[in-house]
C-alpha cells in the first residue's frame, strides 16, 4: 500500500498531516514526490543538526553494531559520560534519562511530591498557556484547556497562574506547595520569553518559601537560543545568579533520537532511591551515544555562536518583512533558533502558503508560526527562508 494511504488508514488521526516525508539532507527534507522543503521546523525543535549528519550516521552505525539496548539494570559505556557533561553544564547534581519530554517532566513532578511528602506539600504552581506534555500528569500541569479537554478527572495538585507574573506566584504559594514549574520560554503558546526580573524574582521567592523551582527546558534548552539554557540567554551577565533546582530536557538533546532527561540539584538527587523510579529504555547505550555525539558536534563546530548569529539575521529579516507586510504580521519574538512570527490571522490560513513556498515552519498558539532551524543552518539558508516567507505572506495577502 502507498505509505500516505496506509498512514491515514491505520495511524490515529491526532494531527492534520499534509506531507509524507521520505528523506533529508542538512536543512532540507524531501517528500514522496521528491519535492524539497527548507526545514525550519526540525520536527518540532528536535533535529538540531539537520538531517543525515555524518557524525550522527557514524555513531548510529557503530553503536548499533556494539550494543543498542541493555536496560538500566546495567551500566553502559555512554550514559555516565553524558550525564557528567550535562551536570557540568547545569551544576552539581544527577541526571535521570527518559524517552520523551513528557516523561522527563513526570520525573520532576514525582521529585516535587517526594520533596514535599513529609509536610503534606504536593501542589505545583504552573503557568497559564504553558505546555508540559500529553501524559495525564503533564497535561494536568499544562495551562491550556484545549490540551486537557475530554480527559477529566485531571491529576490533582496543579494550580495555574499568569506567566511572567511574580506576584501571582507569590499569592498561589500555600503550605501545600512543593514546587513552581515554568518554561524558560513558552514555546507551544507562541515563543513567549520569561522576563529577567521574573526569573530572578522566582528564584528568590521559591528559596524564601522553601519551594522548588523547576524549569521545563524541553523546547527552549540545549542551545536552541544560542546559550545552553534560555535563562542564560535571557539573563546574560546575571545568569550566575540563577540556577533552578531541577530541569527537564528532550528534543535537541538527541537531535532526533527519542531521549529525554531530568537534572536534579545535588540536594534533591537523594530523593530518588532504588525502586522509586525507572524506565526500560531510558539512557540506552545507543541513545546516550547519539546524544553525546550531538553535544560533540555543537561544541566542536561552535554551533551556539552560529545559532546566535543566524538568529539575529532571522529576527532582523522577519522584522523587515513585518514592515513590508504590516497588516499581516503582528510581531516577531525570540532568540536564536527559537523565533516566532506572530500573524494577524490564525496560522492555519497561512500554513498552506508556507508549504507552497517550500518552507516548513510550525504553528503555535497566539497566532504564531515558529522558526526552529537546525543549529548548523547557514546564512544562505536563513536568507532563503526569509525569501520564502516573503512569498508566503504575499500569497496570504492576495488570498485575503
Ligand atoms: N514541554 C515542552 C516545553 C514542550 O515543548 C514539549 C513538546 O513539545 C513537551 C514538554 C513534551 O515533550 P514530548 O512531546 O517529547 O513528550
């Protein structure tokens, strides 16, 4: 059977799928008609080294012949070294490996429960318009009714306050509160960054109240903003004043391999003991070898600097297009390879025009389309994406 027909016949219809993608090279992917698309979606902020990267192909081949899986009943040769590097980037503590972002957040939620259990504290203060995943606990943590619709009763213990509103968090903290969980930049709701004062204020407030501060860095972390973490990019020189108590990661961590992780500060790491948490696949030799190779390439090729430079070109180019197509574009936001173009209309109307222009971008909330290019994107590819955006916006204007 034709792959498109088989997919639509037998795979649950949980997304509107317009393309069947077969292969990719660098920042370009090809569909089943061999039509190329410039990939500024990277599989929702995942394929951070683009497609068919030789260093990743090599490590997949080598490790798959050596040992793909052994469960975490045993150590393997890559998971410890990767954890050491992540701890080196984040601060003293420990890593737990999961297979997805939602599972990484589940780990943080369980850490909050363990932290608060002796004093009856279990609530987590989350924010409106956040996105933390699709499992029952993480959709309950998510501050969006459309994600929760139909799944009541939700997991108890989550309260939601407006993002970037420190006083709302202060008012929501009670003796039942164990943690505060925020995204450094809200991604799914349209690339909304935390204010520097909000981050620093949350750090001081949670310390004062003996409540944990967790960052969901699944979309905005791992160099997507051009710094290792979004809060480092947002805080700049003041970043040393801010370290969360726990952080979740996935997406770019594996560059396409499904691996997630959470980091816990050294004070919290002993909360988990033998038997309290586990997963069959997490931290496999293959997954951690690939994630290690992703980090190697980012460091060796200076990709954080490339993300910052290309991000400036993308932001300034999109702002120029905002000037040109004034009525269609409401705003341009973001950092590095996490940029949002806010439209006046719903992105659903614009998406066909982006596709026709041969550009993959990802719709988000707040009428925003996301530009999530690979970290090794070139200046020429950014210019190409801007030209295609210009064409898509012109078509959108003509259709209005
Ligand atoms: N948290 C954030 C901020 C995300 O953007 C996502 C996915 O988009 C998730 C959690 C869930 O990750 P996953 O889809 O890997 O479960």
